C-alpha cells in the first residue's frame, strides 16, 4: 500500500466504514482520491449609494463606460437611493 502511504498495521486498523469510504470515494483520473472542496457561501453586502458611485467611478477610470453614460448612471443611482424609485 505504498501508494497510500499506509503501513500494514494502519491498514489492519481500518474499520469497515473507513474501508468503504476510501474504496468508493470519488477519484481523479490518476486514481488519487478527489478531495472535496469546501462550500463557501456568503451573502452579497447590501447595495449602497456610496458603493454604487465607487463602482461607477472605477468603470469610468478604466474607460469601460463613457463620460455621458457615467453621468446618466450617477443620476440614476442618486435617484434610486434618494427615494426616486427603481
């Protein structure tokens, strides 16, 4: 069992459950055990006027939006966060 780096004593101490767990575990193409990735979930922070304006300023500085589009988006954001509706 050199592939798994287990001694005969360690193999002898495996329980039926641990043998099943190892034997039937998902494998990579080379036969190694596929390690499960932790599931990370995080709620998006609430949208704020300041955050929206910072994002728009970044888009403008990176030339991803035109100055005219930036001005319109800023106006829309101010309206949205100051009770002007969607």
